């Protein structure tokens, strides 16, 4: 049984008890982590493909250690110009061990929390959109909504009344 998983922006083919190096993860050494971005699972003869992800599937892993990769030398030169630059780079890595692959059992996020966040974002976007409009346009919108006393209102009062 193996799975194609997206970990830290890269896709990996993982199997149970496999050790692999991925880009640095934020969790501490010895902690268990789960990955829910599963693109494909092959369970002997059964292949499950995601569109784009398989809902409910997860891969459990344990962080073994954090380390740096080998140094890569980057040397740049332009001939006859006296330009030479030598730089080195060591990528930060995390070694993980895959503990289990499951087709079901992932905790789904609550949609109500997401829905509340989205409505708050829409409200703030509307307020931002109203601040970009001129006073004349705001007065026209207020008039179409039937708000009275708009001739004496300032821009801030018009935005408050419209939202």
C-alpha cells in the first residue's frame, strides 16, 4: 500500500515504515503529525484518485530529526569583467517516518467557522469598496436604498449608513 502525499509543497510517494527527508516542518522532534493532502492511494488492487484530494484520507508520520542538507556551492563569473561571486547554501530538512496510511478517519474542519470567517471578510471588503467611492456616488446609493437625511451626512456617516 502506498500513497501520493503533498508535504510542504512537494509531492512524495510514501509507504508504511518509510523514512524520508522533507523541507523543514515547524513541529518539534518526536512529535506525531498527520498529512491530509492525499492525492492518490494504491491499496493492492484498489486505486483511489482524488479530485484533487481524497477526502477523509490521511497519512500519519513521526518527526525523527531536523537537519541540514549537504552544502551546495553557487559560483558565478563573467569573463573579462572581474566579476566572481561564490555562495553556499544548505537546505533545512526534516527526517520523518511514515507510521500509517488510512483511507478514512481524517477530521473534517467545521464549515461553520469557515463560513463565519468568509462573511466577515466580505463585510470588510464592502467597507473597503465603499471607502474608495466618492461622496456623490455614496449619496446616490443611499438615496436608492431610501436612507433619509443624506444631504447633511459626511462620507464616514454615509458608509456607516450603507453598511
